[in-house]
């Protein structure tokens, strides 16, 4: 499970025991939504006029995928996790 907090962080949780599965991801203000890729390797986050991509194993920020003139409210992966 992926959650976002008001402090600008996101985190992946182990649903078996409720423990954190990653270090906190420093998303920044305005996190609206997070989507885990079908293969479980990545998470995309939406908010603050951008979509960002993260490696779930390491918690590493991979980059800003898109920038918009207004709020980004949705992110999705293709079924094969390639888009």
C-alpha cells in the first residue's frame, strides 16, 4: 500500500505486518495521488503540477515525468508497466 502525508512524504507499507517497506519518499507539497506499477518496481506520484517517478526498492527519485500548468490529479501505468 502507498500513502501520502501532509508533511510532503509518501511511503510504501508492508500490508502483512504494517511496517514501512521503504524509507519516506520526499514528494513535496501537494501530493494528490500515488500509483504503484503492476510489476511493483515503481511508484508514480501526482500533484503540485507534476508527475514524478520513484524506485520502490531504493526509494530513489527517478525524475519528473511531466509538468503541467495546473494541478496533476491522476497517474496511471500501462498493464505491462512500460508506460
